[in-house]
């Protein structure tokens, strides 16, 4: 292909992967950032399944998105595994990169949406088999989430270079994975047949929540200071302003889900005196975190409006607009089932509609960028060069 023809192919998207020197670059440049797409797709499927209004065919659309997400997660897993097999030296450079390494947390969080889907959609189709699959996947997910939450911060402390003025909300990604797993555990436990297994999952889920939410809240304190002193990050990190909503929304949802599941589990295991406390903490704690999340949602909306005036370059970070919004929407809908206040259902439904619109926009831009090959970029390779 001549230089002119190649330029035309890149500019107009006439040839797949035209921006890459070789199709092999898809594997060599593949990073965990892509798993953010499985997070956004998965939470949309789960949110649509809980939409407060009855819309014909909506549940089938939600289930179809969940099945699509399984395929997407499987594809990304194969591509990333291939990178470690065929480009090991390049793949391991990620551990020293101060930004890309944070996205390891997207892998267990993307898997968690699939696990939740087995409970929301799979039980109706496959019965107990769906629960068994979800249980096996959940233990694997919990282990990965805990590993991310410990290993990545340790590397931040020992191998990577960080500064407050360069800090963004991506610091939250490896930490939040554990509380996402905690939500899945709270959803899984009531479906288990053995009471002792139920208790084990509930206790492990509370521990996962505790390994995540307090640390995430401390990071948010530093983030507020960073933005007050050093102002907003570069426009390429614009979507990170929404990431703060992730641990808050997930933390609220986790308390409410665990608070709903724990009383029966505690009672079945001779711990009935703690049942009411677990339920009360779930509702009140979830409501308090939801209120905190409302502040962050308003702030993120204002920050995004500010960025829009300057122009927003597209990158995979745009998926950061979806998952945090999605978990906050689901937390809002959960409050709607616990409190006799119709405004929660209306607001939650509106957030789900906004999430669907964002997913369509970001998904279309991602598909276009993937076709052209523009999104297959591993910054850790550039920094190591």
C-alpha cells in the first residue's frame, strides 16, 4: 500500500486496524483498560433488569446484553492472556506504570457483573446450575479483587512514581474491586443451600467491603485536596471525575444488599441477635453513602460540563462515565425498594436512561476506534522505550 493510500485508509477507516503496523499489535498493545467496557456493559444489563417501569422486551434486552458481555469478557481475557504468553517482556512493564496498572481492578469488576447476571438471568434458565457457576466464579473474583487491592497499592509504594499534582481518581480502581465483589457475595448468599456456606460468604463479603470502602474514602479525601490545590487534571482524564461515584455507589449498594441478606443468614446460624443491627446499618449506612454520592455526582456533572467547553478527546477512559453512574443508579433503585418514597424510583429510572445513552455513545466510539486500531495503545511500552 502506498503512503497516500495508507493515509486515506487511516483517515476514512476503510481498512480494519489501519492505524497499526501489524494485526499482531492488537495483542502486543492490549491492556486491562479494555475490561472497563465489560464493566459498563454489565452494569447496564443489570440496571435495565431493575428498571422501575414495565417496558415490553426490556428484560430480554438486558439478558442479551449480559450474554454479549460474557462474550466480550472472554475475548478480552484471551487477548490479554495472549499478550502475556507471546509478549511477556512488554506485558510485565505494566507493573511499573503509574496509570495503566490501576486498571487491573477492572478485570474482577467486569467479572462481577457476569456473576450477578447468573443470579439475575441464569437462575430462571438453568436453575441451581447457575448458582453453582456463580459461586465458583465469585470465590475466584473475590481472590482477584483482594489481590488487586493489596498488590497494586504495594507497587505504588515501592516501584512506581506518583505525585499529588498528577493524581487522579484512577487510584480508586484497584481498591474498589473488593467492594464490588462484596455486593456479588450479598446477592449470592441467599441462593446457597447450606446455611454455613451462606454465613461464610456473608462474612467474607463484609470483610471485602471493609478492605475497600474505608481506603477508597481516604483516597477521595486526598483527591479533593489535589483538585483544590492543583485544579482539574488534563482533558484526557476527564472521565476520571466520575470514578469517585463508583466506590460510593457500590459501598451504599453493598451495605443495603448485605443488610437485606444477613438477617436470615445470621438467624439460621444462631446469630439472630445481630439480625436487626445488620438490617438497620444496611439501610441507614446505604442512605448516608447515597447522599454523599449525590454530591460527587453533581460535582462530576459540573466538571464534565467544564471539560465539554474545551473539547474532550476520546479514549478508553470514557468507559469511566458508565460503571460509576450504573452502580449509583442501581443503589438508587435499591433505596426505592426499601423506602416508601417514589422519587427514588423516578430518579433511579432517569439515571438508567442516562446510562443507556452514555453506553451507546461510548460503545459506538469504542467500536470505531477498535476498527481503526487507534485504541490499541499500551502507554507502559512507550514509557519503557
